[in-house]
């Protein structure tokens, strides 16, 4: 286990960056041109980023990015 000390501004920036990555992955998962193997890797990355997001975001924000069964069934 690792720990870091960050201030409020850094926390908000980390939350913002992770949200952007999650949004980008969700957008790309809808693209039919992307191969299913690549989409599987994107879903794994989403899971990792979401677990990080849960540590820095409020529960309300986490609900917006909660992985859905629809996401796990695609590709």
C-alpha cells in the first residue's frame, strides 16, 4: 500500500483528470470501428481508473461513472 499527501487544489485536479479519462473511454467504447480486443483493454483501464476515482471523488460523482452491466456486455 502506498500513500501520498496532496492539497485540495491537487485533489480537484486529480479528480478532473480522472473524470476526463473516464469520459474519453466511455466515448471510445461506443465507436464501432474499434476492435473488441482493444475495447476489452479499455474496459480494464476503466476499472482501474474508476477505483482511483472512488478514492478522490464524492459518492455522488462516483455514481455518475459507475460501470454498468451494459458496459461489461459490450465488445
